[in-house]
C-alpha cells in the first residue's frame, strides 16, 4: 500500500534533531572541567550489556568500545536470550548494563529482575526517567533525547550511544587512561552530524537505486558490524525489504551463496579497509558481480556503485555519522517505496 504525505515525517524530523540532542546531552553529562557526571561503581572488571532491537546494536557497539578504549572485558547479549540462559556470570566485579529507550521493554525489564535476583549490580541507560527500569536499577543514566514519536529509533539510539561512550570513557579514567582527546573529539560531534546532513542528496540517490532491489546484503567488520546490524533493522522496519547483515569474514563461509539471488550489497566501514576486507570484496565482485555500495571508508581497489563518506579522523565521531547516513538511507528507501515510516505495518512503539 502506497503512502503519500507532503508533511515531514516524525522520523525525518527526529533524524535532523540529533545534532542538537547530542550537543545538549554532552552539556548535561559533562562539567566545565570535562568531568563525566555519572554516579557509577568504580570497582568493575567485567561488563555485560543486555538489550533488544536498536538498543542491542548500541550494546554491541559499546562492548567493542569497552575493550578498545578501557581494556575492560565486555559482552552484549539480547534480553530474550539472557532470560533463556540457565547460568550467567554473577561475580562481584561484574556490572550489568540494561539499555532500553522507553524503560518499559518487557524482556529487558525481566532480564534486570533476573540479574538482581543473582545479587549483581545493575545500571540502566534509558530515555525515560521514572520508568520501570529506572526505578529498579541500582545506577541510572538519562539519555535526554526527548520524546521520540517515530517507531524507528533514531535520536534515542544515538543518545544511547553517546551515553555509552561517556560511560566507557569514565571507566577508562578510573584505570588512569588519559581520555582528554576522546572528550575533545566528542565536542566536535554536533558539527560533524551537521556535515552528514549535507550528504542527504547523495544518500537519496543511493536510496533510489537500492529501493529497486527486493534483497539487500549489508556487511561490515569489527566495530562497524553493530552499525551494519542497525542499518539492516532500519531498512527492514521502514521498507519491509529483506535485508541480511553479517560480518564480512563470516559471510564468506557459505552465506555468500545468497548472492546468487542477485541482491545489492552494502559494506559499512568506520575504519580504513583491511587487506582481508579488500580481498573478500574483490572475491565477491569476481564471483557474483553484485552492485557494491560502501558507507564510510573505501579503497581504490574496490569498484563501487556508490560511496558515501564523511571525512573525519575520529573513529568514534565517524561511527555516529555513519549511523545517521544509515538512518537517512532507510528513510529515503521507504519514501521511494511509498511506506509510512512513522507507522510501519504490524509494529508498535512502547512509550510510557
């Protein structure tokens, strides 16, 4: 069913609010000395992040950041999967972090209840003060994103990501790691998001091309994989296209056979492409010749149909920019297909 409206959707409005939302969040959680104003336990050696949907992708991204920046072992797990496990780690030096936009996500709340029964310390990151999870968690962080009307998470996700990034930096500082450069980079975040908005015409052209495909494959490596999973979800829930995401290296082990169905392929990369990634993408082109679109860093050895990138030296800041590109791409694909992006069929948003 085609949907046409001359009014700007809530999803589009909320995508374009993000530069201001993230700037305000930094001002809320940082003082004038760049001290991160989080009340959290300092004696933590391991992190478990529990979430669902887009919040899980934030958790996955954050788990990598904890290892890369703070040298703390961290893992992300789906809320529903956590509930099914008969044995979970519950040592005294573990912090369980629960991420939910509304604070009312049923399986995430149930997971927190299970964790508390084990006696572990809990922290919630949510966009809703006074919500069920806010009241239940031992420690809490407010995302400060404001009301989000669109079902597809946009500003709530990036605000979660920024809260998690600050959390990682806070734990890095506990270990004596100098975080000043990271904080300075985060202060440029709003301006780089605004630069990303300027790519909207290019993103629209890429979306017009991709909207012609019934199947899309999105791959990535390392920390970029969380962004690939989020891009996949955004396109699925707004356009109903069959989108498959995987780590590129794993994709080469059998999964690559789905390219016989002639889908479009998107590769997302925050970092410069590794030798292995270049080799794998060239192998894919040689064997299957799909149209390859790259969001982020590319390489002259790869033949691309589209490449949309933001010139930014900070990998953390660039991650946010690529998320925004993915959001705009999903929006424009959906509009090309005449979808109602604010009310996808069969989906509901929990807002209390």
